[in-house]
DNA sequence: GCGATACTTAGCCGTATGGCACAGTATTCG
DNA sequence: CGAATACTGTGCCATACGGCTAAGTATCGC
C-alpha cells in the first residue's frame, strides 16, 4: 500500500543532516575538494568523509579522484525527487479541497 | 557559518521515514484518527504512536483528543520550510550560473 | 627518495531510532 | 456496572548513526 520510494527515502535521509545539507549548499556554488570542504566543519576528516559517502551513495553528489585529491560536484537534478514528492502532496490535498468544494456547491452529493 | 535551522532539520528528519511520509500523504486527504491510520501499517500501536508523536513534535501534524479518540490533522504550511530550502538552493546555483555566464561574455573578469 | 599532503581503512564508542511486549488508563456501549 | 475500545506508558532490544583515534596508502614537490 505505502509507496516506498527508496530513491526519495535515501535523498531525504541524506538531507536530514545539517552537515550534509551544508555541503550541498556549498557545492551549489561550484565543485570543491573533500579537503577544502572538510576544513569548514568542526569534525575530523574521516568523520566528514562518511557524510561525503552518504551524499554520493544517495546520488546527491558525484565525486572523482584526480591524483590524491577527490573533488565533489553537486547533482542538482537529484533534488527534483523532493520537489516531485512535495508536488504530489499538493496535488493530493487540492483534490480534497475540490471535493469539499463540490460538497458545498452541490448539496446532493452529501450522503 | 553553517546556518543550522532546527525547524528545517526537524521537518526533514520527520520526513526521512517512509512510514511518517505515508502518514503525511494519507492526512493530505483529510484528518484521521490514530487507530484508523495505524491499521494501515504493519506495526503495533505503540510503535505507530511514536511516529505520530515525532510528526507532531516537528510540527507536521496537529492532534486533538475527543473522548478516547485522537484525531490527526496535517499542517500543510509546514512543508513550506522544505520548499524554501529548495528555493534557496536554486537561487545559489543560479547565482553561480550567472557568474559563469559573465566570465564568458566579459573576458576581463578572468584572473 | 623523502617528507608533506590528501585522503582511506579499520575499529571503537555513546546515543538515537524504530521496533516489540505487556500492563495501565480512560471512554463508550449494552 | 462490566466488557470492549482506543489509546498511553514503561521498559527492553537490536541496529544504525555520527563522532573519534590510529594507522595505512597514494600522490606531489623539492
């Protein structure tokens, strides 16, 4: 019954952490290396890397390694799955509003 | 530096669970009692109640008790905080796009 | 080549999360 | 009033999460 979307689930789990959300925000301005990003957060590199991996595993970023530097790039299009979910919610409750509307204008529909 | 919004954080944490997302979806069609909702999920009532409390604590729903029945109602306006965050992201990367645009059309900006 | 740099791997640790069972309380209904 | 209903409270449990340290690997730059 419940339409469990693994895709949406992963994206929301990834975004439900302030550090990861901030990484997304920073990458919105352009690609950056793991080291440069990590320097902005009050935690060790290994801890930070976990967030990077989470973001990548859930498709929010893409990373590539050149030499010893790993560069992170935002995958903006992935945020669309959140947009889509929000849009569906809106559709659902507008349907409901319409139904209530009809109940008022057409009293015969009332049971 | 990182703009940690507790409000946004709570809403995203609440939505990062499939059960809670499904509750939001169902409530989009109209208010429902805890019992009616719980019947749709493969878990015990106490477990389900935790999700209800989480949703309420993060402002996504409002609940009221009449007699022995607790009714849940969606607070649609709270989803706006997610919308707002997404909008901010879009603003950030559009700014970047504009900047790149200028670099192409006005070569003097290049270092 | 050797030191510095930039991750990466491994493992530990405390807390939070999401589930359970079981017992209790408060209403409602016959 | 007594049984059924609809939560509610308590406590337990396993796993996941987010942090850490310590040690390892792979470039890069002199």
